[in-house]
């Protein structure tokens, strides 16, 4: 995390304001506090509040009295009083806001044994403190292994050294009571320091360690949430959530704290809804509530024995039917009320992109029709060259000279006569050139049937042309 004036580097250290986590808003750390009274001066004659809020490792905070009247500001490293020795922490809040925080947490301003701030930490105090902090992680690995060897049902979650490195506090979680007397002896012999064991809850463990929630943000308990309220499954029922423990539980294994955030809003909305246990009495049968939509104000009912068919009505209609049932009156059926809520389920699709084709981005296919047309034209030219005049029988031509007419008429007359046709076929069989010409002529005739016949633009059609068309049909 970083404040608005900071940016985080590769090593996680904030940069930009060059305060390295000790800026005025203290927003580079856990459980951040913004002093919104910092730019306001006290009235004349008023003394500043002499208590200070100090933060230690992983959000642990405590309140100390500034008996030496030191000039302290947010981010200062101070040496504070401890049970034995002294501890090192960072100032997170000063002034009148500390009074409000102490009142909220029920901390007395005049305790029997008040803790004090000794001085601002010097460089020697900071070096000892940093060296002790560097020992915590390897110690945690060994401590967990010792607990496993002793077969203790506990989990060492965190270790915190005191500022003067004279004591180490082991935080652990356990389902039941654990006898760790032998474990303390092993720790003292191995780590050569005083040992303190402190049991914490699963939520406190998650708050100390931190993490990312299912919402994608940092855990609320490790950033700003300081008090843990009890969460029950009824909060999920009021919000119409499925009772799936894997989705309702957080990283601590307990129900998520955020289930309580919107619970009051749901409870206010449910005041207008009838209880789902109330049955609706109709002449068609008894209807039972199946589902409720709190935001839209709808309820779904189904008749006993017809559980597949659900009827949607509003909460006001359900209250109306319940009021009639209390007067020993029954409505005809729920269909009368549900007919008013029939919605048009027709879906209208819009072309957002502007193109309807789903394959608009694919590579275009090669055009084969052009190649086929070229092959057909080549075949026609070859058949004309081989067949000669006989291959052009199907074409419509203007009137020819008299000599050509006579030749063409004689040829078509022979094709019309069956005997002549047989004779011609026999002759063509003997001549291979003639046989090839007949084959090409048959191909052209088949193609000409598929093609559109050209229109005769001659205003005076030739009567011989119609006769040639008849002869061609007889030949087929």
C-alpha cells in the first residue's frame, strides 16, 4: 500500500515522497489512520492530549502516555515501556483523535499502571530491533517442526520479538486446549531467549498474516477492520445466498465479515415481504413460496403437487391474498395475478460490429467459377475446330446464301429419317474423325440446353430456323 503521494518500487518500498513509509498519513502500513485534525490548532489555554497511539508488528497497537512531553508526530520511531525491558514501535496517531480512539476501545485515561514513552529511538535501538526482526522467519520454521515432532495439535502462525530482543512471543491457533510445557522447554533451549505463548483466534491470525480476499482486494481485517463481530448463517439466508461453506467462508475458515455489511439493508427490504412459511389458500389448491427476489419485489409460488409450474406475483399481491385468507376467503387461482406480470421474453439482437458475417476475418476463398468458365470456352473452341459445320447446328444465324441452305437442309433431312440416321451412324463408326465430331456435337448440344437461348434480334425470322430446331429435337 502507498499514499497518494507515494509510488511503490520493485522491492516493495514506497518511493516518491522519500519518507519510506513514514509520511504524514501513515498510509504505507496496515490499519492506517488519517489525522484529519492535524491542520487545526487548539484553542488558547488548552493543553494537547498527552496520550499517543503506537503501532507494532502486523497491526498490533497500544496506547502510551507521553510523560516526557516529547514533540512527536506520525511516523516517529519511539522506545516504549514493556513488562520487562523496552519495546520499539511507530507513532500512528497523536492529539485529540487518540482520546476518541481510547474511548471507543474502553481504555481508561487514568489506569492503575500506565505505560510510558521513554524516548525517541536512537540508531542503536533501531539496529537491535531490525536484527531481532530478521531472526523471526527462520525461528518460525523451526518452531513448527518442533511442534510436529511433539505431535501437538497446534499451528505456530507468527513470532514477534520485543524491541530489545529480550523476549519472543509465539502466536498459535488450536482447536482445543494444548499442553505446550514441553514445547516451551525446547524453544528456550534452542533459541536462548524468554518465550511467551499467546493463543489467538482464526480471524486474528488472518488479520496478522494478511492476504487477498475473494473480491480481489486486501483483507478487511488486515487493512482497516479492528473489531470482529459475530457472523451467523442467518445473515446469508436473509440475503438469499446459497449455504455453501466454501463460498461463505474466508481465508480464516470462518464466515466472511462482509456478510454483515449489507445485512441491515436486506432486513429493511424484507419488512414489506410476507414470511415464506405462509401458504396461500386458493380454490385451485394450496400454494407454497419457492423463491423471493428482494430487489424486484417478486415472489414465486407453486401449487402442492405441481412443483414444476411456478407462478410469479408481487409482494403486495401476496399480502393481499394472505389478508383474504385471514377472512376465510379464497381467490380463484394465482394465474389471475400472474397474468399481469407476463413479460415479453423476445430477445432482440443488434449488430454491434456492423458486419453480420462471422467469417468476415477469414481469408477469402479462390474464385473457381472463373477458371471453370475458361475451361468451358476452351472446350467449345476445340469442339468447333474438330466438328466443323456439324458442331454449330444449335446456333441461331441469319439467312445464308441459297447454296448453303440446300446443303444444310439435306443434312438435317438425313438426321430426321431413322434409316438415314442409322446409315450415317454406321458411316461415322467407320471413320474415327467423324466419330469424334459427333461426340463433340453431342457435348455442345447438352451445354446449349443448359444455357439461356439467345434472343433473335432479326425482325424477320427465317422459317428454316424453326425447322432446324425441330430437327434437332427429333435427333435428341
